C-alpha cells in the first residue's frame, strides 16, 4: 500500500447527534459554544444548519456523556446516540493529503481540530483532523465495506502492495 500511510479499520468511536429546531435557540447557541471550544476529549462537527455531531473515543466517554447530558437539559433540541450507525477509519502518514485528494478531492484535508464533509467513493464522509498526519474518516456503517474497498485500492495504487492487506492495523509501510 502507499508508502508512509497507515490504515486502521476498526476505530472505536462514540457518535451522538445534537439536533435543534431553531437555529437561534438556546440549544443551538449552547451547541455552537461547545463547538467553538478547542478540540479535546470530545470532537464537535457541525454538519448542517440544525445539526452537530459530538464524537469521542471510548476512553473519553465520560466527557461526551457530561456534555450531552448538559445539552439535553436545554430546551429546543435533542441528543441522539448514533454510535451503532457509523464506522470510523484512521489514516496516518506523510502522504495523507495525497491519499485524501485521490479519494475525494484536494479540499478534503481537514485542519487539525477541524472537520470537513465530502464524498469518498461516492459515499458521504466526515473527515476529522485529529493531529498532524492523522485523520479519522467517519461514514454510515452501511457503506463501510464499500469505503474500505476504495481505501485499500487507492492505497495499493499508490504503493507496492496488491491492496489485500493481511493486517491493516499494522503500519502499511512495515511490509
């Protein structure tokens, strides 16, 4: 696969949606205030005019629960757990921007602490800039196998492997 890029397939991730009915209501303002905080244990990504996703790794679930419990007390919105409906993939490496450009376009490389939406393999994907050289790709679980196939083929096209990848958790440059 692509030299300098590693793919991790089964990234455990908790996902909750914050849906609000009035864009200027109390719930929307609280969600916006939380989203403008620096990314830490909970990542927030606004995905529409009345919806924000709150995401966290399992080790930060208490922080996610505290935030969503607080927001659930504010009128004008709902918190819904969607964790079972999404699948996350982690990409790391020096050629990450090139991989993302091949998958969905040059504008889909998120800054650290930011998110951007696009289509990879004709599937809606949320790309989260976790840290330098690391991005999480989050997609609807129904499309996970399709997206994974495209990831493998794209990485294989850029590197030396056939893309079958016996152990995709291993650094793909390890041989």
